[in-house]
């Protein structure tokens, strides 16, 4: 164990990312082109054409620093969400927003509340500032907001809520969120992480920016990594009132979102067709997945995101075992043992053929 750095940094367990295609090809002696990756909730359609064109144009100016204030992207977001540009913080992915919030609002020793089985970065961001995690037991694999409100202590500075949640896919209704926000003390910042918002059916979508107007302690976090297909560029954003936004902007790196990302995000934001195609593919792929799980008699958690959590055995080695059997067949999914879910796997929803390849491989792996 190294003698460098504070205890709370040495205690951090590194984030486990989905295995890259090239690594699996090397490790298992497979052809890269034959590998199906359903491990990181990426958009199976890749980068929208509109973003590619915008990046090609922006590439000419890469000798210069990006716009540190992201004027054009903020203007586009401002009109899309009907909030002043001064209410927006840009992030190097929304991961950056989650970290910035911890740095801006939490001192060493103060507490942060989040749910069991919620996004791994909440723990990392909390630990990174020496915060004390209050992890509230999940209910039906999702957030128990009543218990989370009750878990807030005098020194709690921040609460993370993911809706829909990753890795479980659970969803919290607008009524429940609002009832929760009414209970949270005004000096506690709530980060509402809506990375999968664009995949929700219209009946489940609500204008979270309206809540930002009502709650000065609310930060709504969104990303271009999932439905917008720009995961590799790293761009996300937060919407919050000026008092909170001002602090987040002091903490963030001045050039945290690069020029290509800014240009691509503006184009994607206005690409309704791409979003609709992705949502349609996702809804159909989800049905394809759960039909297979039902045929195989596998338990799954009903999902509102672009992925689904499925139980592949009843012993604690099941997730790792089935994952390995899938890797050998060139299918990459996400084991979730690090989330305390060793009997489960998380599968991102891909193109119909990718889903079919996974289902066939799963049948063999369980066979
Ligand atoms: C994927 C994900 C994010 C962040 O992704 P970025 O690429 O950093 O924007 C944030 N929250 C949840 C719950 C996610 O699943």
C-alpha cells in the first residue's frame, strides 16, 4: 500500500468500465468485427450524421482553445429547455457534473446520501472529496425516496438521485420526485441524474427544468453520451439556479468541454430524427430482450433505460461465470458484482441483430 495521499483516496476502488472490443478480441483470440458489445449503454447507431458534419467543420479550429463558456452550446440548451444560459454548467460528460457537485458542495467528513444499487460514480465522487457516504437500502432495486429523505443528517450536503437508475433501470414518477424535493432541507443540494431521460416514453417524460425554477437546491444533470450517441466525446450539462451554477462553474476546469464536443452536441440536440430512431429501436429491442428472458425463465428488473438487468443464476458466482461464457462467444455485457449484484448481468440494448446474437450466446452460456 502506497504512503501517498489521504486515506480516503487510497480507499477508492477504481471504476470498472465495460471491456473494450479490441481487448476482448486479443484476450479470446476473436475477430474484432464479430464482437458484439452491449456493455456500456452506448447508442447502437453511433454518432449522428449531423454531429459528424459539425465536427468536420469545427476541426479546422482545433489549434485554438475551445470556448470556455460554451456560448453556442449553452444558447442551444437554453432555448431547448427554456432556462437562462446562466443556469447551465457544461461538463466533460455528465460524470464531470457529478464530480463538480461533490467538489463544490461537500467538505471532507460531511455526508452524501445516495441509494444502494445506484450509479457507481456517486460513491467515487463522494470518496474523492473525503465525504461520508450514507447509502440507503434500495426498494425493489430502485430508490426508496422516503428512506433517503429520512437518512439526511445535519451534515448532509448532497444527495444523488438517478432517474432512470443505472444499473437497475428503475424509474421514479414525477409525483414521487416532487414529494421528495419538498422534504429535502433547503441547504442540501440534490443532483437529479437524468442520463437516460430521452429514452422514456412520452407519458413518463416531465420538464425537470420546471423543478429547477421551483427548487433553488436542485441540479438536473443530463448527458449526450447515451441517446445522443456521443459517449466518446464526453459532453454533459447541468441545469440549476444561478447561486448553485455559479459555484459549479468556479470548480470546473475552464476548458472542460472540447471544441468538437461542443459542435457535435449542438447538432445532436437539434437532430430529432436521430433521437426518435434511437428511442424506437430501444423500445423494440427491450421487448426482444424480455421476451427471451421470459422464454428462458429468467428474472429481470423492468427497465426504463437503454439496458436491462437480468438474473442469470442463484449462486454468487453466476454473473461472473455467465459473463465469461459470453465473452468466449464474443459478446461483451456488464457484470455487476461490484454493485452488490453478483447474480445479475446488465445488458445494453443494441440493434436487433446484436440483441439476437446476445440471446443465442446467452442460451448456450446457460445451457
Ligand atoms: C452513463 C451515465 C452517466 C454519465 O455518463 P457520461 O458519459 O459521463 O455523461 C451518468 N449517470 C448515469 C446514471 C449513467 O448511467
